[in-house]
C-alpha cells in the first residue's frame, strides 16, 4: 500500500510521497491521476517492463497522530509553568515520585510535581524535572509519552502452548541466520518447523501515540489469533524506542514481527532501494533491534519498490549485499514491482536473487489488489508459486480497490475469499491491509474501527478474521513460542 500518512514535521515532504502508495496505508494519487490504471491490458501476472503511472495500493491516513497529541492531532495540554511561591514561605522538597517510564531502556521516575520542569535560567518546559537530587519525567509530557510504564503491572501472561517438537527440516548449508530460513520454497522458523503467516498490517509509523495508536493495537490484533504482524516504518520517524517496544510486544503476544520500510513506495531508482538497506544497517538503534531479535524477526526491505525488470535483480542484489556485509543474516522479504502486484517478476526472477544472496534466505511478497480481481488470476498465481518453489507470501490484500473509467469510478471487487482458500490449500502466508487508519478515499480497507478494537470489525475485517479460511481458524503460532 502507499502511504500518505505523514507526521506533521514531514508535511513539507508530502509531494515526495504522493506516488508512493502501496504497502502501508492506502494513499491516494495526485489530482488528475487514476488510482488504478491497470498494467497494460493483460492479466494481473503479465510481465511489466516499467512501473505504472498510478500507484496501486491503498493509502495511509492524511494526518498521523504523534506522541503528545490525540488521535485527531490535537495537542495535549502542556504542563503548567511552576506556581509562584509566597514570600517567606519555605519551599518543601517534593515527596518521592511514584511510578516511572522506560526511556531509552532506563527506568526514569515520574516527577511528583510539574513545578520542577522549568529550567532555572530559561523558564522553558522540556518534560524533565529535578527532584530529590535526581532527574525525573513530568507525567503527560512528550518525553513521558515516549516511554512505557516500567513499574506498573506486568502484561498478562498468555497460557503456555502445548509442546511442539523440533521440525525435520535442517538449515541449508551456508545459511547462518539464528532465526528464520527458507528451504524448498518454504519458510521455516529456527526450530525447523514450517511457518505460515496469518496476520495483518499495522501502520506503526503513522500512529505513534503509545496509548491510542499502533503499539496499543497490537494486543487487539493478537486477540484475533494472528501469528504475525507487518509493522509499517519510515526513516522520518525518529522514535526508535517505539519500534523496539512494538517488536518486543509483538513477540510477547506470540506474533512474529516483520519490519517494513515505506519511504520508497513506488520508487524506481536503485539508489532509493539501497538507501532503505543503509538506514536499517547504519542507524545504530535500529540495527541493534534487528540484531537483538535475529531469531524471531523478518525484514521487508522496501514496500512496493517498483524499479523496472531490467534493474530489479541488480538493485536488490546490491541492497541484499548491504545487509549481509553488515552482519544482518535474517530472512529478507522482497516485494514485487508494479506496486507489489506484478507477480511475474518474483516468480521469474526470484531464484536469481536467491542465488545472489550469500545466505540464500529470501521470502518474496506479492500484493493482491485490483490486478487480482479475477479469481482465476489468484488461483494461477498461487499455483505457479507452488510449482516454482519460490518462498512466497501475499504481503498485502484488500476486498476491493482501484477504479478506472471502465468501472465508472467504483472500486474493483477482489475475491479475497478465494485468496484465503487458495493460500490455505497451498500453505502460503498472508497479511491483510490494514488494521485501521486508512484515508484518502480507501477507508473501506480498515479491518476495524479507528479505536483499533477487535470488537468493532468491519464486514471485510470479520471475513478475514472469522471466515472459514480466515486468521482465527487457520493461524498456528510459530513453534519458537512453544519451547
């Protein structure tokens, strides 16, 4: 999906993202462009030499919430300036603070009084105070909202899973990853058991409020039985602690997290693709998250990067090299071009990329929107993937999307029930787009209400979650959680 949901500081860059649409919340095309110009006149799997002018996936919300603001973007009330003390009244040191928040991995106490926030010389409020000869964090400040409670009740423990034996599949020679690996066209967890993804996309980078945004939605997503979650991330989001907490919370909830980079959605330059690899490997805080979770994390290099077929293999080979040279041995997830919908690219060129990867550890992803409005196209694509033994998932899909003059401006219906049925038959993973927060005319892709509650599913969300081949009836936790 394409993302136009950009936080306030990045509004000046909006034009750069207008053509970047699939793989993260739906994004609308600029005025005058069709949301859904088909790739030529053939089927969804026709070979595409150049990316289409129109973006092919859904769009992110027009305005994302940020820490320190409500979901609607209204600033929260700022801490009050310190009250004046009466003359001659001796000031008493505040009582020791109770409670605390984890900031950059360290538990910081909450200030007992907002009055200690103001700097003695400038009178400015920065969210930090000084009490009892130690720094503290002002409750409700932007700093406090960036942290997680560190002395509250522990999250409820999930009931233990029944024991699962190690699988019969061994890691292929040369694959050094301590986590997931691919073999014979299948994805396996570190214990050698087949892992079939059944999950949703969660727009983490666009809804960063810790209490009402994508981090909080993880518990709701897990309640559906989902065994995996694709976390939308962008280089413009600087709160890497939020990314770490989301990865860790996903794992606590027995969902395998997949980090996906959304910046170059629809991009066509090799440099743009490689820049995503460099961000993930050269941003120290982010790289450490990857290393700390190597045994349980997947990395989606770039959402719907759409370089032409004649540069596709070389550009991804270069990006893969950046990861491997940096010691990142994870399973890397690679989207097809054509905003993720050109299945032929990964089916025809996937083996070449697997050979080029020193770790031979790649998983290929196709996004199924309007180019898959034919049930037969869905069946043919999944059958071809099974025959070709290409490690394969449907990384995004919806129940409708796109339009053109032939459809009189109405979204094309997508037979997602066939997608679910065939994915179950062949054992391919899928992740629906998206939990909530879509904007720009594709709000219909929300699986649930803006609250993020699993008790407020849309009709399409109910089908994905509770249908006969939906998440609740087909998802199996990765065996790494049953050790």
